[in-house]
C-alpha cells in the first residue's frame, strides 16, 4: 500500500516510518519531497482532526493518491490547553523550540505537581481517492518538567516528563518513545483501519 505522508518535517517522517515498520502489512510511505510536491496547506481548522483532514484532502486532490496527514501538538492544562493546535506556530514558526520550551516553563513557574499536567495529542487523517477521509487520535499524558532534559526527539519533547518512566520524551530512546507516544497511538488505530480495508480487498 503506497501512502503519501503530507509533511515537510523530516523528524516527523522518520518517526512515522519507524512506527509503520511494525505494521502487519507493508506500507510504502513517501513524503511531499519524495513526490516533488511543494505546497503549504493553510491549517484553518479549530481541532487537530480538522487540520489533519484539511492537509490530507488537499494533497489527495492534487495527486489522486492515498494521503495521510497528521496534526499534533502540546496541551498544557495550566495554560487552558495552550498552545494546542497552534503548537507549531507558538511564538512564531521560525522560533527555535528551545526558546518555546523555556517560555512554557517560565509561564508555569507557579505551578506544582498535578498543576503541571499536559499531554501530547496527535490526530491522523487518511484521505482516499474516492473522497473518504478517516481520522484517529492518540495521546500521551505527562507533566511539564521544570527544565529541559534530553536531546532525543524534537519539538517540545524535552519538557514533557512521563512519570511512569521517570524521564522526559526527550530523554527516551526512540525505540521506547515510539511505543508509547501520541503519534504511535494514533497510527496504531489508523493501522487497524487500513489493515481491515486491505484484508477485505476493498478498492482504495
């Protein structure tokens, strides 16, 4: 099954490919760059699912192929679930994540314990040439750390502490992160749907 993943984020693409390698069926995942597609789809949705569907549909209509897209972000309860769907654009898209992470930590200077609760959310949308779009959601719960820790992962990973493992996502080896992450959970649910479609022999 060939699927175009609608992203220009190479870290995200690498992570998705690593997760998909564990599926029971083979997925030939290509990127926008692989397909020679240069387009920035405006994310106008108010939810992660809406934004993922917007991106998947737009690229599907251009290519006529099966297209998968994700929209993911960090929800911090103390900040009324900000930055949420604006996670990538928080403080500006070109702002380094070390600056964004420091800002969030500073904004939680008065928060302790469970007041620092947060989660990563990932919505995956797959658009099919016949117009169908299916979406799944995955989350991973944690706490905002008091300082950045770890150089693995990317984005907000170094400030999201996972109590069960006593470390941030930025400290985790990719093998572990890719078994518990929000993206893993969403992709697993999507994998079940795609596997069922393939097994039923439906025309995609």
